[in-house]
């Protein structure tokens, strides 16, 4: 495939899958409430249109530059994460350290989400920003170790090498903990499901509290895009990339990405919100040792299978 | 040739961003803006490292610096005067001397890099440059350094234990039997 077409294609896929996640989430919500599903209820377009024409509200003394930078940042980070996900044989950014690149993009979210909270110059939004940082301190290290395990198994930080290393056996078989922790961390950096405390309803929307109009649209779309990017990255890392019988590579990759995405959407409203200060201990006392154990087991497998 | 032009243009752009935003740190009034101006400056430095084909180093600089700046913003705002930038504030101390030292250092280093008659490369680089540099620097001292690493880590942990206001006796009582532990904020594991 032409490298030139790859970036627009990836962006289209990102938008399409984000829409799928919105519709699936609404369908689940309607079903949980026992209501009948009408197409109008499922469609995100009326809300998109409303947010696009809505006049921006503002606060007394916002730091508009930082606020807007943070607001646009979520979508940008999600798109940049996709740059190192191989589609078929090609990849947008042929970076030998793709896994670290993904890590760098999720760290950018520390700054962006906090800036959204700070820029609004509103107490609830700011508390949301601080909650995100507190949560980030608890999930970032587990995420790094969860990313380390497939890299150790493939002896490379190149995402394509990681896919190639799974020719015999998908990584998820030998590193289920790393896979589960990775999904957990995707939810955490996307303010998703149990990790929505920074945007919690107890804070009147937290970091999203004061955003309106197109700013709000960017934030909400950014959140869905981040979940999509996380799901898309889980596939080459743990689920063998495009490997699969009969169908072409890209079909399998799309199907797997869709499956991981739907899993994240289903889990979104099934789990209670975790309090950031409680999750800190869970992260450090429970998850960090578990992921370290995972890396140890992976290393032992690599040693045992070395020729 | 074109790739040379692109690389040079990118380098000049990133260098200007790095220096410009670094300078902005001292020009803006708000702690949040100062902190993230510094973060942008470091990200640009990471970009320059990427241009030098130091992929890992470049990306890691971005990871470390953005993380560090996000946490630093919290402390800057907590401890500095004029946190929200609502009042004008100068970050300079001893303005003229600080400025001359900073600009002087930059001129000396940059001038040195440009003016020194760098030697031509003799021979060719080894296959695994990273490993060779590691061996060149550390060589036979590797075991000692690994030992020192463990000692440093132990020192950090002991210092934290000594500095902590609350010990296990505060948490668990004199006979260490109080359950649940008496913590100001309960943790999530239920220790």
C-alpha cells in the first residue's frame, strides 16, 4: 500500500472506530435502562451538530491558550499513537522504538489533561486535573512494565518485530497479566470506566466541567479516540497483529481491534469508579509486583527457548 | 540532498523552539505556562536527538521530561508565589548577572562547537556502537558499578524510611497488631 495513503487511512479508521465505540456504548446504555433502541438515540450526529454550533461558555479568568492546547491534545496524542501501529505490512512512522513512542504519547496526556483542568480556572476542573495526575502516578509504571514484556519476548522495541515474534504463539498466551494490565492502563489514560474519577460526576464533570461547544466535542472525541488507539496497539503487541486464517491481514487486524474495543466499551459501565487515592496503593503494592513477575516469567521463557 | 535540506530545516526549527521556549520560561507570568514552556523546550531537544538517529534517547527524553514537568507543575504552583499568574511576576533573581552568565555560557558552548577544528573520523564505527561505548566507559568496572547501584537504592529507601513522619508503629500500634492500619487515608489493598 502506498505510504502516502496510509496516514489518511489510519485517521479514517480512527474516526470510524471511535464512532463505533460511541454507538456501542449508547446501545449498551439504552439496553441497561430497558429502553427500546431507536436509531436517533444511537446516532452521535445530533450531539456532534449541537456541540459544533453551541456557543462557547467561558469562565472569569481562563488561561485560554493552555486550555485549548490541552483540549486538542487528546485527539492529537491518539492519532500519534496510531502512527506506530503497523497496518498490514506498512506503518506510518517506521520507528525502531515504536513501543517507547506509544509510551511517550500516553505520557503527553499527563500534560494535556492537567492543562484542560488548569486552563478552565475552575475548582472542579482543577481537582479533576490533579486526580488525573494522581491516577497517572499509579498506572504509568505498570503500563511501562506491561509494554516491556512483549518487547523482551521479541528482543526489540519495533512494533513490527513484536508482531513477527508472534508467528508461533500469540503473546497473550504467555503474558496474560501484561495484556490485562495494558487494557487497564488504556482505560486509565483515557479516563474510561473505573478510571473516570478525573471527569467524575461527583465533580460535576471534573476536567470536562467547563468545556462547551467545540472544545467539549474535541475532549469527548479525544477520549473515544484514545480508547481506539489503545485497542489498536494491543493487537500487534499481544494478539499477533494481522495473523489469522483465510482472511487477509488487515481484516484480521481490524476484527481483533474491534473485539478489544468492544471489550473496553462493555467494561466501561460495568465497573465502579475507583477512587484515585485508593487506586494508588493497588497500583504500587499489587499491580507493579504482578507486572514485574510477568516480565520475569517472560524472560525465563525467552531463556528457555533460546537456541 | 533533499533529505539534507529537510534535516537542516527541521534542526533549525527545533533548535529555535528549544531556545525560544526555554527563554519564555522566564518571560511568562504564570507558573503553569513557565513549566510547560520548559516542557516544550525539552520536547524540541528530544526531536533534535531523533534527527541524530538516537531514536531511543530522543523518545525517552520526551517521556521523562513531560512526566517530570507535569509533576513539577503541581509543586511549582503549590510553593511559588503568584501561582495562578494573576499578578505580574519575575522569575529572575539578580537579573543582569544571571542573564550575562546564561548568555555567556551559551555563546561559549555554541561557539566552541562551531569553531573547534573537529578531527576527521579514522576507521569505521563498530557494529554495535552502544555496546562499545558502554564497554569503553565502564569496562572492567561494571561489577563495581552494579554493586554501587544497589547501595544507592538501599540508601534512598533508608533515607525515605528515616525521613517519613509515620512509621509502622504509627500505622499498626506498638505491638504491630492493629487491624485495619490507622492510616489518614485508607489504601485500596486493605493492609
